[in-house]
C-alpha cells in the first residue's frame, strides 16, 4: 500500500487550523523524511494562501508527487495547474443526498457528464488525475460503478473510494472494496476513511488486499474526528511486515507528530469520536454550506444536530502583543515547575537589570510545541519602566510594561533587546520546558528575503 498524506489539505479543515507558508514547508519536509509516497496540499482555487502553499511545497520537494484539490469545474482545475502541483484531486458526489441538498438542479446524468468533462480538461492541462467519488459509502453500487467508469474513460489515473462520514465497519469496508476491485481489476484504487466512529485505521488495514493507496493525515487531523492517522497506519504496516518498528522510525514519528501538533495547536482529544468537541463540527466552507441545508450531508448520525464551525483564519501576530494588562494588587509571583506540583506547566521569573547588554534565557531564537505566555513588569510607578523588542516569525514588535505577549505553539520567537529594569514572567504549558522545544531545521527557502512569487515559479 502507498500512502498519500493529506495533513496539508484535510488537516486544514480541522477547527482552528490554518497552515501558513512556513508551516507548510516544515510539515512537507517532515512528511518526505517520514517516507510518504505523495503529499496532498490544499485547494488552490479556494484561497491565495492555499495557492502559495502548494507552490512552496512543490519548490521545496521537486521530486515528490504533489496533489491539490479541485471541484469538478474548470476554474478549480486551472488553479491547480497554475499552483505547480503535478496531480489534481477532482471530487464530486452522485448519491441521493448530494442531489437533494448540494446539486438540486442536476440530474445523475448531468453529474456524470460533469465528472467526465472535468477530467478530460485536467488531462488537457497535462495533470495526473485522482477522481474521488465523495460519500462513496452511501452511494448505490451501480452508481459508483457508473461514476468510476466515466472517470477512467476520461483518463483518470486513480479512483478513490471515500467513506466521507465514517460510517463503515471493517468488514463492510473490505466487502465494498472487494466489489470495487472485481469491477476494476487493473485500476489504481485509493481509499479515504473518516474517523467519526473511531474505525478509520481499522478500515484502512482491512482493505489492503483490494486497494493500492490510502489517504492519511498526521495525528489523524481533519474534518470533525479526522481521518486515518499517518503514523499509526504506517507503524502498523511496518509491524505487520517486519514484526517490529525501529527506534529511528519511532523518533521520526514523534518529531513529525510534535510539529503538526504544535503548528495546528489542535489537541487529539478534541477529535475523539462521538465525545470530542469537534466530532460533529463542520469547518470546511463546502461542508458548512451543505450543513445549513441538511446536517445529513456530512453526518453519520441522521438525527444528530451537530454544529457549523467558524471559518478558520490566519493568526494576526500583532493582536498577540498587548500593552494594557491589568494586574490585581497583592498577588504574589511564584516560580512554578513540576518539581513543586504535578501541574504539567512551567513558570519562570527573570530579573532584567538596567544593562541592556545582559543575555537572558529567551534571547535565542526558539520555537515551542506548546503555548507560552510572557508578562513584563517594570520597576517604576504603574509597573512601567521595562521595554523590550520581540520577534515573532520574523516580525518585530515593541512592548512597554506592563505588557503581555502570548506566543502560540510553533511560532518562532526571541527577544532582541531590553531597556530599563523589571521582571519577565514566562508561563509555559509544559512540565519540562526543555522537552517542549521544537528542533526545526533552517529552510533552504528564505521566507524573509525571497519573494513568494519566486518560490511559486520554482515549482
């Protein structure tokens, strides 16, 4: 089985996640090191940022297969071509639910014609094509076959069976893929299993005799409860084939998981099936639009109401710096670590002396895999008198005490200078601060000095 990792596309649909250029670069490098066979990156027509991310990932990994998402329309497919990706993932649904709520003015024949026409257009642009029949698991078999036949006739290089709402059990997944393989014995088949019932990994392992590809994401990140976890799946494959998973593989797994967890600021427990906060939350624009018409469009429980999530937007780093912090009188300042209490957090207090040349623990460029909070208090009236300059992902900000600075996990930061005197309190949401440090390699693409247009052109 080959693995196409969708962290940079499916993962971008998880609540509170938005991948920027830097995050996309580092995650793609981790995926290449980890040994995935293809990387799926964004939906270029959906946003300028998605187009940029595809160009950056392609430029950084010129020998890698890069796939980008597209609806079965020419504008989306053209955007994929212009982004630099060499594969396009065209998707469309044909079942009764989609025809009732998403494509009310289209007949089945209209949809099949659109699938074929879109794939022929993509082949004219010399793109390799994966066609996904969205919500395959709730589509009649005869309609599945018709859609896949039309896609292959138009030149699709691979077809994808999608359990979009995570409704299948392993024996059902194996049976469905066995039937599909019987109809298409020589075609390349991919599977895409959602984890709404907690069965995505089991389903992916159950179909390895019938499918060629499986789509996954690191930490299983994705819509609602996410999809098959890249690390869990590949680790299971290694164990099944060799009876073991090497220490090197474990180390790579932990590093990759840490990077995605930090950049996504997205706890795995939030996506726990059924009980997780995100289990029935829809954030993709397409999913939210369909949800407003009927929750059934993307929910495996027909009578469960769920909720439409908010639109994910990039972090505005400037909003993280606040200079209007109010301090209640009489509160003591503590130095707290797990050596005192098992609270899983660290709080340090550093005295800043008038000499601006002193080196301090946070003067070096670093990035943490957890959130961190700085509080600045000066020695003068009103806790003023301490000034600092800080860099967040290369952007420079000025702070004047009393002030607070919140640094999200994954953001690179350092303090350039201090002037005046006072205290800096640093609260880190990790028991051992040194273990929370992320060791990110310096990219061979310089985001600060190289124009983004040049990066896209390299792809």
